[in-house]
C-alpha cells in the first residue's frame, strides 16, 4: 500500500519548550494508525501540524504528496478532523451544525442535504436532528463531533482522543464506527492514551512520549521489542509505599523492570508465575499489605513501561 | 465570498439565540429610552431636552427697535434656561469667542436691519432686507440648531409683521383713520410688537425650519433613543468580537481553520456578522421607537445611511478590542467599560455642547458622538447632505480601526500560542 501521509523529522517548539521533537513516520492508505502516548506527549500538537492548524518549526509532512505547509488548501480538502474537545455550536441544532460545517467544506444544495441526512443516519441522530446540541448528552455530542469530520468523505481522518470523558456505551459505539469507516476505505490516524483502544483498532501503532516517537510498528513487532514478557501487578494498600518492595524485587534475577505506579508494584518479567510466591514473601517480610495480584500477558502498556519506565496514564 | 456570508449569518443566528445578549442588545436600550423619556417628561407632554444654557454671543450693530427686540428675545425670561446670551460690541471679539469654543454661535445684527424692514418714510420696506448673520461652531450642531431655530422664529415673525404692517398702514391711510405723519410710528409699533411676540411664542420644545420651509418638531427622544442605541451598539460589537475568542476556546475556530477556509474568510465573516448583528439591533430599535413612541428620526434614507456608517465605525472598535484582548473575559470587561465611557464621552448622558472644548475633542474618538451629531441633525430636519461629515468620520474610523486590528491579528496569529 502507498503512503498517504509521510512525516519527516517534524519539530514544534514554543520558546524553549519542544512539544514535538523530530518525529518521523508514515501512514499507508487504508490503515488505522494509532499514536499512543500519555497526556502531554505531543499527540495533539502533531495532529495540529498535520492538519495545517499550526506551522511546524522545522521538518516536513505531506498528505497525498501535498505539503501541509505549502499546499494547505489542497491538504484541507483531503482531510477530516475530529478534535479532542467538542467543537460544535451548542445553540445550533444537530442538523444546523452539520449543514454549516458541510458548507465550510464546500458542499451545497442537494448534495449537502443528502450528505447531512447520511451522516445523521450514520451517527444515529436522525430523530434528534432538530434539537439543539446543548440539549444532548456527552456521548451524543461526541457523535455529532465525529459526524462533522465525515461530511466531505475525507481520504484521511484525524481522530484526536475521541473517547475521552464519555460513558462505556458511547465509547464502544465510537470504536465500532471507526472500524466501520476503515472498512469503507477511510484511512484513520487515531490518537489515544488508552492502550486497549490502540490494541483493538490499530494496524500499526506509534508510541510517542515527550514529543519523541520512541517505537513504531505492528503490535507483534512492538511486543517483540520487550521480548516474551508478562506483567506482574501487585496492588498495595493506599497508605503504604511500595518503594522498598520494588528495591527488593529488582534483586530477583528474572525481573527486567519494576516500578511503583498508582499504589501498585508493576514488575516486568518472563517468569511472572514462577516468581509470584517469592515476591509476596518479600512483601510480607517488608510489611507491605497486598490487596490483589494480576498477571498480564505482553501488551502495549508493558511496551511503554519497558521503554519509558512510566505508565501510559502518568 | 459565499463562506464569508455563511460565517456571518451563523454568527447573527447565534447572537439572536443568546437570550442574555438579546436583553442587553434590545431590551436594555429600549427600557432605558423609555425610562429617560418618562423622567424628561416626554410622555407627559412636559418635556425638557437636556439642552440648556447654550452660550451665544450677540452683536447688535443695528441698535434700533428690531435689533433691540432680538437681543431682548435672547435675554427674555422664557429663554433664560435655554440660552446664555452675552452682548458684545465688537464682531471680531464675538467671532473669537466662537473660535475659542467659548460660545456655540455669534448672532450679528448688521447696521440698518430695522430700517431695512421699516422705512423712514413711515412705510414698511419692500426692498432688500439687511440680513442677520449667524456665525457658528460646527462641532456643536445641536446647540447651533437651537439658536438657528430661535432666529428663524424671530425672522419669521418680523416678516409677518413687515407684510402685515404694510397692508395695515396702507389701509389705515386709505380709510383716513391715521394721518401720513402718524404712519411711521404706527408701522414701527406694529413691527416691534410682532417681533416681540416671537419671544412669547417660543417654547422649550425646539422647532427647526428646513430649507423647504417645513417646520419640524424636535423631540427629546430623538436625542435619547439614538444615544441609548449607540451605547448598546458598543455592547453588541464587543459581544461579537468576544465570540471570536470564545470560538477559539471552544474549538470551533481551530476547526474552521483546518477546513478549506482562509483566515481572511474567517475574520471577514466575523466582521460582517458583527456588522449585521449591530445593524439589526439598530434597525429594530429605530422601528420600535418609531412605532411605539411615534419618534421622528428624520429622513429615512439618511437615517439608514447614518446607521450603516455608525455600525461600521463601532465594528472597528469591536475588532480592535478583540485583537487586543486575550480572553473572552477580557473583551467583556473592557467592552463593558468602553460602552459606558463612550456613552458618557459620546454624549448619551450629557450635552456635549456644554462641556469644555477638550472634552468635545475627545468625544470625537467615539462613534457615539458622531452618530449623535448625525441623528440630532436629522431629527432637526436635516438631510443626507447635512450629515456627510459624521458619515465620513465614522467610515474613516471603522476602516482605520479594522486595519489596526488586522495588523495585530497578523502579528499575533489567530491560533498560535
């Protein structure tokens, strides 16, 4: 598959602060590519530059072979953007919002009406089309927010954390709609800090932290970067420190990494089941009360932890 | 161009769906106009227009009966609240008073004025009448209008007296009721008596005679209503400007800027949106006061042109405010302050003609002052040709402020942090 998006050494600086630090990647036509990283990693700034909102400090990016800095209008015609924050007019109805944004993308007349009807059907809000957006639930607003990005049938859709702050049911609906759009041939760049979403949706994942792309590939390729490891998680009492236990656990030969994250001691090891009894014994010796124990197979969270020493939600 | 108007229409729709904004845009100026109308007695028929103690300089070079009658008219008890006359002997000194903004007008009664109306042969004259000169300050059109109205009334009475006197004296002579030697005294007595009646007939209600001779009654609400409308127009333009920053915070502005829409289209659309909202506000207030209070705003075409210019000038301030402020809250705070300051400075609450010269010069930075000048002129019977200066000033103001705002937006960027 040819690349629809190519990013080469993209940098964005605000004074002395570097928000995006020389990232490079590409997205192939028809795939879902996730940018996975914690809050403040540079995901939104990256999308802002790729969608022509911000001018990069240096580097270059092309969409469909067109420069995002030099051919902005051509690029804007090709892309759709679903921003992280709801970007709608609360005092307009769902239909009025879609009509206005459709007009901004050059739609008019019968084509506009037909497309607005289709999108309302797609986001399941045909029966609420005449209601003002301010009367909608958070999930419904999110759906309208996504609908706006789909109106002109973009070749490449940017979705910036579209599931933040919504209920599980609406989240499920959004993830399903992303998959459906992709099946219809739309290429999607999806940013998230939820590992599960990236795992469920993505053909490939780019892991971003502190403005740098620290890993990129399919899930299998990323998992291989940390080897055949499991994650052993010991949830400890909220008023206890796990630092002493982490220090003790790091002395065990098969432990690759150990950290305290949110009242839990997280251990990456290829022998999770084998060392579990030993770890619990050490916890008892140190007076650390363990509330529960989980073992997770290798996943993107472990990859991120392995690469950065921090959890995605940090 | 299409997107420009689509953005503008969307903004107008949103403005008229915002109940709080509607209260300040329409209800507040309407109620304040109504309240001030009640306070000033407009609705009880006992109106006072807030214009008082207009400084006028009189130079009586005539020194005869009619010249003296005119001076007495200005010094009469009936007018002592309205005008503050000072008699000067020297024309140059009188002109200087006007030039130095110490007086709004100088009335020069030239030598021979009485004689030109009533001949020494005991007959009223049919020859050319020596004219009274009015030297006025162009920055105070309302007060000058009042002085001109008083002069028009006086001259009108004199003219009635002259023609009536001639007819009466001729008839008295023909009937033998008076002798030829008595004719001059009788004619003079009739002329002076007729002239003096003008002071008795003058009321605080102002009348202005248009060039066509039509008499237009000046209504106190014709100053109050535009004053309020212009003051709350400043709210509307700052509200409109605030929406740009609100849209930036809400994310709709960035969304617009990643659609195939240029920055110029977004800014232009916003400006047209503010303009149309302000225009709609002014027209609703004008139509409302016309139908509910029977207020005469003047020549409809001239009123429309003036409204367009006033809204344009005010929009310039709205755009500049938006370009300077960083948050919607700042626009609200500064906008509210500006609305009140411009209201005071622009003459909504005070008669600018009574204020010091520096105050009047300062007032010229406000669209309120220019707008009020124009509306007062139109209410006094003026036409489009009489308000060209305020219209030009408002257009220049709007353009200048718009270019400054665009420069500031370009320097700062619409979205870059």
